[in-house]
């Protein structure tokens, strides 16, 4: 069986890659995608610990994380479409205020 | 007589699988693919390439969920992330004109962010290597209760019923909020 530390290391690696995308990229769409990556790496940890502890709570929390992520993406993309209608830019540094 | 080699090879395969060699190989394959596609998400010039690469990464993570004995979560992962979230992303990418800022990928002041990232990675590595609990957990893995969808649904609807209802309310609020936000203002 693959040891738990490998899964945790994979989760940490994906989290750092996602954080790099959030901090370094200028395109707001890619920033949102990197955010999805970070949430998914947390899910890997939840399910790995659920498997190794023999407790189903981790899987239930992964389901909640997926639910909240779906909501977040829907609202974020709706905000993005509205912002783009007013400002016509995708760069994160340009979209510093929410007021159109 | 003809049957003997077949049972032998079957037993050999079972021994290899119990030894975990095959599982380790699959883990390394899926993890390597996931990390590579995640890197492509971050460095790709075209947002469409980022989205497709992120889709590959999600499929690899779903395969890892199957490896961890939770097929239900793997199916949910494919349905929600690959099926809904990524289609939403691609729809928005193709609806918007994204060819304007293709030429500059990264922000100008990258050094503080890189320092933060290095510190973050080193911290997590130090915690992982310094923890005594994680090897102890791997050594004494709990019972494999995770495979059963029935057990999962019992846990979800008995112990976590209130959070489940709250999650449905959150979904409804997000639905209404997205519609209200994306609606064109009249007048």
C-alpha cells in the first residue's frame, strides 16, 4: 500500500503549484483555475486521511469542499463577466476595485 | 496440466498486487501526470490550454481517489469538476476575448511571491518530514470502510445532515447570485 506521506507530499506539491499560479499569473481566469487546483489538493489530503484513519468524515468533507467550489466558480465567473462588461480587461492588477 | 501455469501466474499477480508494487506504480504514474499537468496550467500561454490541462489534472486526481478506495468521490470529481466546472471555464473563456493579454504571462514583481512560495513549500516539507504521526498512521492503516457507498451515504445523511442541508442552501444562493450578477442591467 502506498504510504500516507506520499499522498500528503503530492497534496503539498499541488498546493504550492496552485499558489504559484495564484500569485504569479496575470490572467484572472488562470488565477481562478489555480485556485481550483489548491482546493483539489486539499481534497487529496482529506480522502487520504479518511482512508488511513478508517473514518468516512474525510470523504464527507471532500463532498462539501466540492460543493462550495462549484458555488465559488459560478459566482466568480459571473462577477468576472460583469467586470469585463465594464472594464474590458482580464489582468488582475487592473481589476482592483469592484465598483464599476 | 494446462491449468497449472495459469493459476501460478494468477497467484503471482496477486502476490505482486498485495506487495503493493502495482499500486505504487499506478500512484507514481497518476501523481507524475497530475504534477506535470498542474505545471502546464501555471505556465501555459493560452488560457484554453490551461483549462484543458487542468481537466487532465482533475482526471488524474479522480484516479488517485479510486486508488484510495473511494470510487464515489472519484465519480463526483469527474462529474462536478470535469463535467461542470471546466465546461463553465471553457464557456467563459470562449465567450470573452482572451487574446489581448497573451503576450505577458507573469506579473512584474515576482520576487516577493517567489519568496512566499519557497517558504510555503519548505514549511510543508518540514512539517511532513518532521511529523511522527504520519508514518505511524501509514503503518497502522485503519479498516477499509471507505469503499462502500452505503456507509458513506449513512454517514452523510445521519451524522452530517445539517451541513448537507446548509450546502444545498449555499448552492441555491450561488445559483441565484450568479444569475443576478451576470444579468444585464436594464435601464
